[in-house]
C-alpha cells in the first residue's frame, strides 16, 4: 500500500473506539493526524501523543460536530496550524436506542445533527480545499444500517441512510477533482456505543448468532480499510459503500 506520508488527516470523534483505531492506523501509514474530540480532551490528547511517538505531527482539536460554528472554528484552526486537510474521516456518531413512538425532538435533532449534518459540513469544508489541491479523500464511517433497518434505533438508521446518499451525491460531482468519496459500513463492533447492551451475555449471543463470520469486530478490524481507501492504491474507488460486517447484512 502506498504511504500517506505528507498527508494531513482529520478524524472526528477520534478519542476512542473506531475513530481512535483509524487515527492510529492512518498515522502508521505515514499521515499526520488531527484528533477531533467533543468532550473527552484527555483521551484525544493520549491518542495524539501516541501518534507523535510514531514520528508524525498530531493535535487534539475540540469541536462538537453537531454545531456548524464549531466545525468552522476547527477547520480554521487546523488550516492555520497545519495546512489544508487531505484526508477527512467522518467518524463521530451517536446511537440512542428507543421505540419509534418514544423518541423526542431533542434526540431527533442530536442524532441528525451529529451523524448527518456534522458529516456534511465537515465534508463541505474539506472539499473546498481538496478541490483546489486536486487530491483528497472523504471517508465516512456509516454503518451496515445505511442499508438495513436497525429495529432498535430508527433515528440512527435514518441518519446512516442519509449518509449513503450524501456520499454518493458528493462522489458524483467531486470525484472529477482527484477526490474519492466513500463510506465504510461496520457491522457490530465492540466499542462504547454498544458496551451496555453487549454486557448482557444473552443479547451478545443473539447478535453473534446473526453474524456469518461468527464474532463481533474490534475497532482494529475496521481501520485498515479506511487507510486503504485513503491511499493511492484506491484512487479508482469512489461512490462506494464498503461493508465490514462479517456478513451481517446478508
Ligand atoms: P464510540 O461511542 O466509542 O465513538 C463515537 C465517537 O464520536 C466518540 O469519540 C464520541 O465522543 C464522538 N462524538 C459523539 N458526538 C460527537 C460530537 N457531537 N462531536 C464530536 N464527536 C462526537 O462508538 P464507535 O462505535 O467507535 O462509533 C464510531 C462510528 O462508528 C459512529 O459513527 C458509529 O455510528 C459507527 N458504527 C459503529 C458500530 C459499532 O458496532 N460500534 C457499527 C456501525 C457503525
């Protein structure tokens, strides 16, 4: 795989879970990495220190991606301190679970604003400078639920379904500028997003039973595909949703 040396990556929600694994993997491939976080500064700084220990440049930058003003402040800071973002990974996401009839307006707004609006406006900022540079990567961490309903969080499924069309809209008009735009779609992956539900062994057994590969993924099972999509080896892949789900969607 070609090296990402000299490229600047920004990964949202990268203090833990899948985002952390992606930030570290991109750094291993040679990229400098901006580690975005919303609230947990210490975790993000720890990830940034690990990246610096690999000899790369890194910084933990706060922004709540559900707020466009925060996104603009983050990009202004990053562009001033590091230069334009070459690889954007939209990873930040939330997944509140409830029955369709029990979701309130605040939860609706939080899910859509974090998962969909945040990804859109981060991509918008990144695409502007990528178009000028004639090279760029926008990779969004969507979900197998961009294709199939969840049965436990309609809002989450709706937001990820939106991410599928967001990515294809952008890929159709921006791939001509040397930019590729793709989604990775994890299946069940062991992180804080599902720690509570997977703590019930009976629930975990039910989930595993549905996965043809027979096990729940770790964040490190997701990250290498993002690094591949960021590389020049993947220059002809755009507008794709790549499922990393052990066959769960089947
Ligand atoms: P996680 O809860 O560990 O990570 C989510 C990250 O997003 C956290 O760092 C959190 O602080 C950050 N975040 C949340 N709201 C934010 C905001 N407003 N601004 C900035 N950051 C914010 O869970 P994860 O599983 O690592 O989730 C990462 C992505 O993977 C999400 O988009 C999620 O939907 C997706 N995903 C996860 C699974 C899974 O089974 N774990 C499956 C499919 C997709």
